[in-house]
C-alpha cells in the first residue's frame, strides 16, 4: 500500500482509508491541509446529526479484535495508524452481507483526534479516480448508509451510529448492539434453551414466527420460565437468546422483545433521561397526547407518534396537560376504548382492563370487582356527579394497585374528577347491591373508632361503595370539611383495615365539593376470608 501525502502543513492530521468492499486493495490518504481536514470534519458533523449514541462499555458487545483496534488507533493518535487500520476496515467489510458487497460499495475508515469513524457508502457504481472523488462522492451524506463514530469522551468511549436502510442486520451485529437498541426489522432470531430429564433442547424461531405463535395466534406460551406447546407439553426454560444477547429469565427477555416489537425503547430512554434531570430541578414538564413539553414557552422535548398505544409520561414531576386529562376522562365515562402504556414501567402483553381503558403495565388487584363499579356508569344514566364520583374511586384504587409511576397518572385523573364535582341536585342511581348512601348526620358526634364500627357493618357485601353526604330522595347535602382532614382520613382507613381482615381493599377519602364542604367515600372489596365482628357492640 502506497502512502500519499496531500499537503505539508501542521494541523492535526486526518487519516483516511477506503476500499471497495469486495476488493482487496486499501487506499491510504493523510489529510494535513487545514482546508481539506476541515472539509472532512464538517462532513463528520453532518453525519453525526443523524446518529443516536450508545455506550461502548454498557450498550454494545463489540468483538474483542475490533474493540482492541479502535482503542489502539485512539491511544496512538496522532501517530500513523500502522497495521490496525487495515485490520479494522477488513474486519468491517468481512461482516457485511451480500447486498452491501455489490460493486461500487465502499468502506471508509477515518481517524481524527479522539475519534475513529467507519462508514459504508455507495459510489453509485462510478469508478473512483481522483482525490476529489473520494471526498465529494464517498463522503456525500446522501451516499453513506451505515455510519459509526467511536469517540473518546470524559465518561468513556461512545459510539454514535445510524443505518439509513435497515434491510440487513450485519451492521448491528458487527457493532454488537443490544437488541433493545435495534429496530424490530433488525432483531435476530429467538433461541429458547430448555432442560428436561437430563436433556437440553433448543427451540429456534424467527422474529415473525415468534410474533405469530406467541403473540397473535397464542398457540404457544412463554411465561414464568416455562415454554408450553399447543399439545400441552411443557419445558422448563434455562435461557433465552435474542440475536447475540442472552437472558437468564423469560421475563427479562419478554421486556426487551416487547420494547422492540411495540417500538417503545425510544420513549423509555427519553423518560429515563427526563426523570434523571428532574431529580435536580423541577422544570415544568407537561405530558400531552402527542408530545412532551417543557417550560412556559412549551419547548417540545419529544413528539409521541405511536400508532398502537397512547404513551404516558405523567408522574409525580410531570403533569398531564389539562386538555388530555379532560379527553381521557371523557373517553372513560363515555366508554371509548383507549390503549395506554406508561413508559416508566415494564410492558405486559395482557393489559389490565379498567372500564374502556386497557393498561399495558403490570398491576396487582381485583380488576373484575373494580369493573363492577364501572358497570354502574355504563349501565345507568348516572349523571355527571355520580360518574365523576365513581371514576374518582376507580382511579384512586388503581393508583394503589399499580406500583410504578403510572400510579401518579391515575392520581391526576382522579383530581380532574374532583374538579368536576357539583354540590347541587340529586344523584342517580338508587341504592343497590353495591351503592349505599349515608346522610351527613350519620357521621356526626362520633369518634374515629365508632365511625369505623358503623362503616364496617355496611361494607360486608363483596363490593361496596358507601357515599356520605346524600340524603333521602338522593339529594346532595355535603358534610362540613372541618370534620375531616388528611390525618383523620388516614386514621379512619387504618382502623377500617384493622377491623376488616377479610377485605382485600378498603379506601376512605373525602372529596371537596365547595370550599368548606365535602362528600365522604368508602370503597371496599371483600375477600373470601371470614372475619369476627364481636368487637362491634350491639345494643340490647
């Protein structure tokens, strides 16, 4: 290989190497003219704008040899690259699949201060004859379709990369990208390793086969580290592989696969970045249906364009926009099916159903009983006041059953229900198997323990909603708010829980309807356990 020196000035050199992918000859250039070097650096900046970043240490699984060669080139710059440059470019070319090896396809290696750049480009099948052709055609950003810049930074080595046409997986495999960083079309095959009766079996599926059998057709199941086939055969799972990455548990694999299949990783990464920054400052982040914004000028941080799910960012630091709160509550009360996923928690293929809401986050609770409460809204013309009371109780309960930041999403919806409450008129429907109304006087002149005893007698149905502040003929007559405060509400609830061990859920809350008035609400779900009511004194 002959070394051609372009100029004889003293700026930091730019080392350029290129070869036709299917060829053997590597052309070497050293650009030490300030103008020519600056031109190449400007091209690199333009390519960088199209990239996303990955930590080489944590996000990539680059093979040992390319990793070593990149490190050597960085450590020894500005010395000439020697043999490591040809080793790296040849290794990259060898990894490429057939479509990337056609005539006119070139690989380029560039070494500059703190960076090693490798890209794949299409010369449009024109012969490269002059140095101008190299710079103007090979590095034309429209021709570069695979690009990675390994850059040495303060916290380690970062790879800035993109692939314009994701129709092969050779580039992602060469980089060792973790599966969640790869588009679904680029994900590798799934291998499920099982062990039974001293025999190890490997079941392999393409990504499309896996989607068809496990997600769409559901003829196969993979849950709790068990692979189950349609004929009933079961195999304990030891390990699952997606492409080159291994997972020790089924749940860990499924989370990654769902992130890829449902195109969730970008949103999850952005949420993690936001919450990390919000730990340092409370920056007025607002979550809209179609975007996330910051500040009074509504700077757009992220556009939400998912075609299957409504993506949620709202939590204890991020507010639901007023418009989206109103839209979601309207959808809930009117029964419009709405698919929701909060990106701050893991995804589940089987959503939790709360009325018309399908929530693709994991939760623990008796949703069947909670939906009995929603049926009152859907089966009766309840009117706005009762619809908002019931919706608040449902959201308040759901906030307890979801462990992650989605709990705060339900809290914010519940707050909207309270804002909509009216202290005038009557409530519909009449009392029944679930609903009990109590007048304001029913709560008067007794302490917390006595009130808990009275409530306990009323909540022995499977599901009970007791509303205080409703008189005869179902007219609304709220209680005085000075009888209740958060501490008393919590004390009454704790007392109820201690007296009703056979209940899986008991919520006690007060809902303000005027500045100095409120309604009280008790919602309970009874489990199958028996309990002893001897602690309640019965008048002789």
